C-alpha cells in the first residue's frame, strides 16, 4: 500500500499533527518506508511459533503487598523545615 499526499494530510489530521506543505513529500516518503518495513514482517514464517501469553516463562513471584511506614519517621522528620506533634507542619494557606 502506497501513501499519497492526501493520505498524509488525512493521517496528520487524525493524529492532530501540523505538517507544512513543504514537508508533505518527505513525510510521505517516511510513511512509505514504515509501511514497507511492516510488509517485510509478513514474510517471516511464524507457523511453528506458539503465541505468547507473557514474555516470562513460568510464574513471576511477587512480593507480599504489605503496608509499612518504613519505621524511620524520626529520620524523615529531621528533614522537615517545620514539624509539630510528630508530623510535617505547613503554613496555613486558606483563611
């Protein structure tokens, strides 16, 4: 499938791209190069290739999703410019 200038304008419109008229020809050539490359993929024999469900072979063990506070509250609060009652304190911004 070859792309012409009208198709480039239509694709640009759908993709919300602004392509200057002076760049139409070079954009058309780039689109055609991309399509030619995609057509090459159809030449690859994949008849003996099983479809993948995942790129990982087997099960990937996930860590337990446990909520922790990191147990370093005092170290974190040392970095705060203001703190009060063990929490970050911020200036009042709404009256």
